[in-house]
C-alpha cells in the first residue's frame, strides 16, 4: 500500500513538472541604428598683418586638402559631426596654423588668420637698395641681375607719361625689352644715379604688394658735362615668385626731365 502511494506521488510530481510551461530566454531589446550627421565647414584665410584674403593656401580637414580660391575662401562639404575636428593650414610664405573646432550643426564658419614668415616692408626696402646699386653700377655684366628683378610677365603701363619714359629709355617696355633697354642705357651714360624716395607701400599679403615713390635720376653722358635730371612719380606692382619679389608692372605717374 505504501509502495503504491509512493509511485502515485512520483507520477504526480513528474506530471506537474512536465506540464509546467518552459519560459523562453528574454530577447535583447533592439538597438536604434546609429545615424551619422554631416555638415559644411567653410571660412576665409587672411593675412594677420593686413587683414586681406590670401589665395592659394592649402587647407586640410580629415585627410582631404584643398586650396583657397582667388577670394581666399575654402569649403568642405559632407563633414561628419564631431567635437574634435582640426583644420591644418599651410603656406610657404606663412607660419603653419592648426585650428580646432566642433561641428554639431549643418554649417559652421572657421576663419583663419596667418602670420607672414618675413617682414615685407624690410624686403621692399632691401629690394630698392639692390635695384639702385645695380642701376648705378653702369656695368653691362649686371644687366642679367637687373633683369632678375622683373617678372617674366612684366609690362609697363600704356599711359602718356609712361610711354614717354619708355621712349626716353628710363624704363623697359616689357620683359623682352629689359636687356636691350639697359644695354643702351649703360652704353650711353657714364654716370647714373637712381634715388628712390618717399616710398609708400601697399601690402596686400605676403605675395602681393604695390609701391608708390619718387624716382630721381641723375645722369651724365660725358664725365665733364652737366647732370641731366629726371624726376618721376612711379608706381610699381610686385608679386612674390618663389622666395623673391618681382616687378610685374611699372607706371610713371608724372615725369619731369631737365637737361
């Protein structure tokens, strides 16, 4: 009797466990997909000393590089949002510059001011000192060195005063005319004095400048003759080509010749 009860009890317990519903493990809650957002980064690159825009500067962001256009502007599109972006700005005539910023909106503006590597004002003064020494040498062997002070794109202005200066042999008409004009000048005169006075500079940026000055030329064709005096208001336009400044345009604003 006891054995039967024991067997029935075991059957009952087995049935209860067998009939219990087996709970399935909880499935992980679905995660929302990560949605990347993108924006536009743009700005200007200027000269820290003049405030003027600089073309041709290399700007790098997230391993993509571009150069600023003629207006000194750069633009990067489809830049992923982030708190630690860095713009790398490089140019051979300016100190390197890194600019950190965060992008958390569709458009952000990051303007950059670059510091020039050289003192342009002093460079211009040194230029005219060398130029004057070469012109006053009256040495045919220095003509190539004089030519090196001009850009291959050099041309004189075409106004009446400048054309008169070209006809008088004071200034070359264009780059091809530099060697012939200087050769004729040195062969004709035994004494030359070029004085660049009242120099006023208009510096656009480290690669572009203009200079307005008073040019006084004293000359003798013969050692015992009286000086010929030429006074001319001049404007020079300069461009940096490599490390050197070159004359690209020469204009006589006025001219007074005294024989």
